[in-house]
C-alpha cells in the first residue's frame, strides 16, 4: 500500500492548467486524489506499528479541495510535494 501512496503523491506535475485541461477538471482530480490519500493513509496507520506523521500535510490537501471557487492547482501541487516529502 505504501508504494501506491507514494505513486499517487508523485502526481504533482499533473496539476497544471492548460488549454486542454481546465481548472475545474484539475479541482475534481485533486479532490479525488485527496480522498484517496486520506483513505490509504488511514489504512496504513491502522495496520502499522507506528503511524505516519503526515496529518498537517494531509489537512493542507483537504483544505485545498474544500471549495472549487478558491482552488489553486499550483498550491495543491506544492502541498502534494510536501506530503510526498514526509513519506
């Protein structure tokens, strides 16, 4: 499961708005990714002796996708890099 978590956390380069990828599409991708990271982290913590210490980074990702109105893909990508660095 840890390899899946690391692979998902390494997707930060994909969060760049282009003519072919709208900000709204990036928001919904980010929202699904934040949920996946949250669930994988919960599963790993439940099955490990020592829990991962990534609560602050995970909370930042959750906050980023709280509302599509103020979603910033670059900020989400930066928070994703911070999350990955703690794994």
